[in-house]
């Protein structure tokens, strides 16, 4: 063809603008999911991403289209007028994507693979173990490597997929989902004296989690807001909480422990309870009072997508949903 001949018209695909690229199907689904969640934090938990990643994605979309889509405040997240107009179309994309995933999920094989799970000893034995048994019945191809310990596990170095931790400051690089709230109370045998105030524990035989025989000073809070400081002297102490609970069941004293280690969690059946030996049941001997320890929630930690295991995320969702009434 001569260089002077007219070139054929460009009939190729039109190049997308930056704004069009920013609003592809993935971006629209993400936008709809965040709007549905009502907060970046909840959306991050739902999607298995960090809150920072969610914020960056939305900022990139808003910068590309030149419009503010979310009205942010310190307490809430709403949609702007432009965001509301976009939401109707974005919601249709989200619903179509969810329908497609559901269709695939119904035809694919069951979950499989090995999950490495770290959990505090008390939560692992009394709450997580019966839930793992249920999950395994649903997904028999899944295998578990368990670390039920109060030792601080290095999640990345030890290759952990899920860590159930009592923490108020989870690592920022992990996705954290609260699964169970708890309170620390005083428990004794069924025939043990019941106290009206924490001062009654000052002269009692107390079993304390810890490595020191020094007196323990703590503050107790009543349901009506009353507070009381008490110093306790343990007759037995150590790092094995279940051992201390076993002592209390055999009448050796009053154990100070998280409620989920002693009282059955409402979401678990009675035959799921795990006790040590043929011992007596325990009861709360300081009704209405709880020890303030600064921590009150067990959180499930997983790696963000795509690094995290889908099987691990499915297990976290199962545990979270099972314990929802207790939360």
C-alpha cells in the first residue's frame, strides 16, 4: 500500500477514559459493598481487606471521577448526592456478582486444605474446639494444625492462617473481626459462699492466673456502675488457667476467670462443654460484678486478600456467625 493512500478508519475499541476505568465492575461492586456495610471498618472485615486498603480504593475512585461519593464524619459514613445516584447502578452490579458467585459455590467441591490455627488456651478448648468439630462435619476435607496456647505466637514467622486473640490493638496488617465479648468474674463451687461486694474476696482462698505470688490489686465494676478496689492474695497461681479452674471445681478456692471458660456459651450445646475430670460445677460467687482487665473481646485475625486462605476466611465467618447471639 502506498504511503499516500488513505488509511482505513479506526474501527478498534474506543480507549476508556480514566473515569471509566475507575468505575469498572470491580470498583462498582466495592462501592456498593461499602455503602451496604455503612463504614470502612465493617466493609474491611466483610471483604477480608484492611481499612487502609478500603480507604485507598475509594480515594482513587473519587479522584478519578472528580466527585465525592461518601460523606464522612468521625461517627458515621453516608452517601453524597452523587454517591446516591451511583449507588443504584452499583447495587445491581453487586447483586449480579453475588448471584454468579453463589452459582459457582453450589457447584464447586467442598472446602479443603490445612488451616494453621492459633488460639488462647481457654478460648480454644472451651469455645473453638466444639465449633471446629461442627465445621469439620460440614467440610470433612479440611484439616487443622492447632496451637492452643497463651504464648505470644509470631503469626507470620510461624505461618498461622487464623489467630484468635484477646486484644484491643490487632496488627494493622491483619484483618481483625470480633467474635466473642467476655467478662472476667469470680467462680466457686456450688456450695461456696456468695459475696455481696468484692471486699469479701480479700479473705477468701483465691486462684489467680499469673506468674507472681505477690498480692494482686484490681478494680471491680458492678452492673449499676459502682466500682470497688480490692487486693487479693492467691493460694494458687500459674499460667494454666484450666488447671486453676479444675482446682476450683474440686473445692480448692475461688478462681478469677473469663466467663467463657466456666459458663457455657449460649451458642454451644450442653454436650459441647469441655470440663476437666469428674468435678463439681462452678457458679458466679460475686453476682453483678466483673474485674476490669482492660480487654473484653476475642478477635479473629487473618491475612488480607489475596494472601489469606479462603478456607480460613470461611471458618472465621462460621465461628463469627455461630457466636453472634453471645456477642
